[in-house]
C-alpha cells in the first residue's frame, strides 16, 4: 500500500529541484526533467497542476521556464502533496466504528504533521546525507 503516488513523488522532486535554483531565475522543463529524473511529458502535466495551485509560475520567452511562485520557506511539503494527490489522508472513507474512526483521525493528523515542513527544510536532508557520506569515507 502506497500513500503517495508517483505523481506526488515526482511533483516533490520537481519542486525540490526548483528550490535549489537561484531566485528569480526560471528553469526549463528539460533541465528539471533531467535533474529530477522525471519523464518530460509527465512533468509538464504536473507543472500545470502546481501552477494552478500557485506553487510555481511560468515565464515565457527564450530564457523562460518555471520557478517557485513563493519562497521555499513558505511552501509546505503537504501543500505540494495536497495539490497533486488531493489529500494526504490514510483514508477518507466513512468509518462506522467510533474506536477506529478515532484511530484513523489521529493517524491522519500525525501523517499531516510529518509533511508540515517547508520545502527549504529538504536542504537539511542534503546536509545530513553529506555528513553520512563523509563519515563513511
């Protein structure tokens, strides 16, 4: 059972790549596709959804492309998943048993809290990875 589909995984990858780019500089789809290892046609579809959710903006022209619509500190991982997945709940089905309903409600709240971090915080994972690799070497 997967809670996040390839749409969410690829969308977060694309957003992370955009967050690493110098501010005010659009990135072309081809470059995002290569860096994030996302099929270009699929990436185009994801970027349309992310643009409608006002998480990215597009810039036309020879030096155009996509860029974050807001600062990476102001974009939450859960916002990306909600835009692409519709929700990040374990279940949205009506639960008749009150004990299980309470369990699922708390589980959904915990899951949401996991993704309640800003896109810029992913840089901390890069730092941790670098430290781990340095420790191994």
